[in-house]
C-alpha cells in the first residue's frame, strides 16, 4: 500500500489503528459522528450544515479543537450519487481533492473513490461490502486492504453493539481523516433510501465482505 496523507499527516499512524465511531441522533437535523481512539480520547467530530436532514448536502469533519479538516459535499445534479471532498472549510471556486461515486449495474452497487490531490493524484479506491450492516472494506488500486468498517464488540460482555457504534480499522500509513470522510459519504449514500434494499431500508455496497481482514 502506498501511504501518505490525503487530508493531513497528523492523522496517519505508523501502527494499525482502531477508532470507535459513534453516530449521534439519527432523527434530527445537525446529527453527526464522533470518533475515539483506543484510549477513549476524542479524535474527530462531525457536524452537518442545513436545517433539513433530508436535504443536507454538506458535512464538516473537525478535529478535537473544532478546526475544520475536511468538507464533504454532494454534487448536484449528478447522474450517479457523487460526493466531493474539500480540504478545510469549502470556499466558492475551491477544487475538490477527491470524489466518491456510486453506480448500479444489474442490481448491484459499487463505490469508487478517485483522488485529485493529496498523496497520489489519479489513484482510485474501491469500497466493497455493506455499510448498512457496518461490514465493508476499502481497497487501494493494487487491491490491498487499507481500511475496514465493522461492527463493534463489547469485549467484556462479548456482545455486538448496535449499528450506531462501529469500528473503523486503519492500516499503517492510511489517512484517518480521509477514511472518516469516506464514512460520512457512505452514511449519506446509504441513507438516501434508494437502490437495493437489505431489509432495513438501506442499499448495500457489493460484493459483501463476510470476514474481517484486520485483527481485533
């Protein structure tokens, strides 16, 4: 895997890193996410802009101090569900550093990420699995696993937690802020309610990834 920051060097780690991500209120405008490291310390938080949750088109990823790291914004109009990521707080005329698109082929969905800037301009990533079930994997252009989203397990009680709490597992050198940006886009894509239905009203990203590739 080729390392290097897409968003910021401060969020690439030399060792495999596991973040616990919590999705806040799913029913009110202004909901978002918080992400914590293995010590329980806050790493990222997310706020949404817009008063109508059904028409939210822009989300902002921030660090612990509230500094804007990344803005993800839905591109309208777009034939396929396409989102774009911008460094910091997006300004008019600013060019995106990556785009995420979803296309459906014969009833199945694929998510492709293309870099415009950052570590390796022109490089693509593929996302496979089911974000709705918190079970999906991010691969680089060489088909090497760089990050994984999976259900969170309470180790003490050996209980799988609800889908609003999940793990984001990062391979060494993969930008955690970039990975969180992809989480935001996947959440929005799956929350649109169109496409394939996996039984809970959310479309899946295929092919499904049944086994975890990163250690717990």
